[in-house]
């Protein structure tokens, strides 16, 4: 049996009307203006990234002191840090010879982004120099916090040189 379609039967709607689409676009525009700045703000990401960079730099300095069997110094200021090493094995001391950053082959210097700063904690006053000896032990316990959009702190243990992140 053949089916016939009658012209008197109305067609079912097949999609959205132009008015419905425009209303949805207006609502999306309002929501994006209200919510998007929260996700676009970089300060939270910069703060966490700077903290991770400081922790990695301290761990790298300790590892290089043990590997090269010489002193490695980390000079820390509110605006960043720089890593130097002794020219020779002990009893030589850090003399400003830059430790090379394996990522780019240049001197290991870490600058804080805008709105982010390093502050001392637990009795550590900035500027400070953390000196790792050939056994990876620092000259004293050091506490540092990276402040920006939030505060992230770490401690360098005086006995082991371990960089602990609570």
C-alpha cells in the first residue's frame, strides 16, 4: 500500500527559530561578561607557576651541589632568585660563577612576574643567600613564601636540604 502525504497536514518544526537563537546568544554574551574575567585573570596562575619555579630552582641547586661536589649559592630577593656556584671543590666558596640553566643554556635566574613577590618566612629575612655544601646541606633552615593571588610557602630543611612543600 502506498502512503500519501496530504497537504493539509502541517509540517513539524525542524529546529530553532531566529528569535530563539538570538536570545541564546544574548544570554551567552551576558554570562561571558560576568564570568570570563575570573578565568582570564593570570595572577593566580602566575603565582602558582612562580612558586613551582622557586621550589624547582632550590631542588636543582641542591642537586648540583651534590653532583659537582662544590658549594652552590641561591641569592633570593623579593623580585626573584639567582644561582651561582664555587669555581672549585671545597673549601672554595661561591664567587659569582653562574650556574647554567639546562633549559636555555643561560645563567640560572628566575624573575617573579608582575604582582608576585617572594617573602621570607620562619625567621628568614630577604635578601637572603641559601648556600648548599657538597653534601647538599644548606647553611641554615630557610623558609620562603611566594605571594600574589594567594600565598604558597616552602621550607628548606637545614639537616638534609630537602625542599618541603606543605
